[in-house]
């Protein structure tokens, strides 16, 4: 459930989302959240992939839907 909590925080808290892009370990620690290495790698991939091939931004909701399919 923790990865779902992180995705929720990303979609509702812009400061947390910005911090996750620059200091994910610190952002998670501040919220008292822990992720496995696999979950961190998945999120890092989603956060790095900021644009679609057509140049439109990838939304946090799309990252969340990737998570639901990944589970």
C-alpha cells in the first residue's frame, strides 16, 4: 500500500512532488514512507519520463495507472 500512498502524495502535494524529483530519499523520510528498491526504481522511471513522444507531459495519474498495471 505504501507505493499507492506515495503516488497519492505526488498527485495531491506539489511540494512533495518537487522534492521527490530532487531528493526522493529525503521526501520519503519526511512523510515517514518507505519503499522497496524495486518500488523506488519504478517511481524514478515514472518521474524521469516527463514527456510523451509528442511532447505532452506525463501526468502523475498516468504514473499511477502504470503502477496499477505493474502490481
